[in-house]
């Protein structure tokens, strides 16, 4: 039996079919996005704008010049939906078929004609063939930005692998050592706040029974600031008969980033309030942007494996142990949670948790 648990975070670009080409952009002043290499003639262009009372957003293309972009011009092509440039001050969508692919070897987005101040955030994605492109748009207005997601009118999407975002069912997940901790829907995510810690450790957990039919769970974890001290968030396994836990945790300082040593630890716990041993202490990821955290734990071949990633695609193996090295038999539940040390407060936003 093989079970795999991914923790994925913060995403901004999704279509109904995984695209062949894509890039995100954020602009708050007149100018250009970064230039991106492109091999897709069937292109989709979507954005959200806040603050500006006037703008012009243009998708531009350029030929390749010895591995670098040549001169950018408004992308030559047939505008099938919307327009190019787009001028809505709230957000808009376009679909363009490039007619001269040599002039679309590089793409960028140009923001001009600004009135007022604000920010534009968006996405360009594309396909190499028309069949794939026919399912690539959201239809009737395309994708819209919704918090950390893009929305196509039916599904929310998260992460660089274009996965449909879902959340744990309140009916199947239960509190362990809840205390004053709360979990509240916010937008399309769940915010877990633990402010009830009376000592260290004091983990508040949400757990669910593992099933032999559930071999893969994908999730998104966006960490927030820690009010005082260095608290922790994490994910792990539990053995219900003994109450024991094995988990991977990252410590957060009060700026929402990792603590001074940027530490990641794997703990064996007798219970949520009783520490047993730190079986891994080591450097974690470089400081992350906006609290993005990616973890992976796997139960496979009688072993528990812990991994971490900066981009959610390439994972680093941190630690493994036999599933019965600490557990009496092995885990039968998995969980996510937060450790609020000595009455401090810690919060995180669970953006996706999907069992496969």
C-alpha cells in the first residue's frame, strides 16, 4: 500500500487543461513584464486590476534573436475573444491565435495609459495545438482571479501543475487537542488559528482516517504571521491506538517567514502536548515569498518519508524511518495543524487538500 501526501501552496495560473506554455505577471506602474520564451500559437490572456481608473494592457510578441527577444510589437494574430489591448479597469479576458509564430517566439505584457494608482495581476497561457486549446479557456469570460486561485466558473485551480483545488470535508476531519483553536472558511480556503497554547508543545490538529483507497492527497498551505515567539505549522501522521504523532514542521517568526535559523524539523510526539524526540533538525528552504510552503510526506514500503520543496515540483528528501520505528504498528490517520507556544498565536491558510 502506498500513500502520498503533498502540501502545495500559493498559485496563480490555471486552465481546464494543463497548458503547454504559461507565465504570470504583476505590474503596478507603466512598463513591461518580464519576457518569456513561447512556443504556443493558441494563447489566452487574463487579468484582474484594482485601483486604476484607466489602463491599457497589451500582449506583445517578439522574434528570437540569438536566444534573446528582438523588438516587441502588439502580438500579430487573430483575436477570437476580447481585444488586444485590454482596457477594463477591473479585469478582462482575451483569446488570440498568433498568425506569425516567428513573431511570438517571446511574449511580454505591456501596461500603459494609466490613470491613478493600483496593481494589475494576471496570466498568459497557451497551447501548441487547436484541440487542446479548445478546452483551455474558461469560456464566457475565461478565468477570474479569486484570492490565491483562478476560477473558470466551475472549478478553482491552484499550483504550477494546474490542479483543481478542493478542501477537506468538515464531516470527515476532526479536532485533536482543539482548545481555543478555530478553523474558518475564508474565500476558497480554510484559515486555522491556534491561540490556545499553554506550553510547548501544544499542537491543535485536524485529522482524518486514512483509507487504502486514498493513495494521494494534494494540498496548499499558506503560512501567516506568528504573533510572538517562534511557532510552527506542519503536517504528519497519527497512530490512533497510541495517540502518537510523527510530523514535519516549519518554525515561523513574527514576520510570517521562517525563524532565524530557517529550520525544518521532524518530530516524534507522544501526543499533541508531549514531545518525544526531534529526529531531524536541519536547514529548510530559503526565505519564501508570501509564506508559500510546500511539504510532502509519504507512507510507502513500510517507511515514512518526509520531503520539502520550494516550487512544488522538485522535492528534497529530508528524512525517512520505518513506520514502526516509533509507532507501535503504523499510522492510520493524517493531519494538518499548528503549534501555538505558550499562549502565542499562529495561523495558516489551507488552500487545497484533495484526496485521490
